[in-house]
C-alpha cells in the first residue's frame, strides 16, 4: 500500500513540475517582442513621398 502512495505522490509532483515548466515557457513566448520588417513597397512609397 505504501508503494502505491509513493508512486501516486511522485506522479503528482511530476505532473506539477511539467505544468509549471509549460506555463513558464508559454509566458516567455508571449513576452517576446516580435518585429516585422517593413514591406518593400512601403519603403518605396515613403521615399517617393519624401522627394
């Protein structure tokens, strides 16, 4: 009976660690600052408007 309790406790701890690491990874991904290069056509339009 004690072995079942130990396995159940170990499983719960393992699942908790996996959930915590998953949440940390998701949080880090959402906090990343994504940048997008401007479209080449927009660059040409800006240059022609400035001249």
